[in-house]
């Protein structure tokens, strides 16, 4: 069952990971990391709602 709390926790951890990627990498690396994060984020959102 989908719970909003789970979704909020996922978003928080994804944002934390994104920040870590941005801090740890330079231009091209950050771009790759964000693309990967964005696709995994949409996948997890779709999975949560299905």
C-alpha cells in the first residue's frame, strides 16, 4: 500500500544523494549522475503508485 510518509522519505534520501553527487563531482560527472538519479526517481515514483 502506498503511504505518503514512505514517499517523503524516498524524496528526502534522493535529494540527499543528489546533493552528494553534486558535491563530489565536476560538470560532466554531475550531469551523468543527475540523469541517472532522475530516471531512477521516476521509476521509483511509478513503482510506488502502481
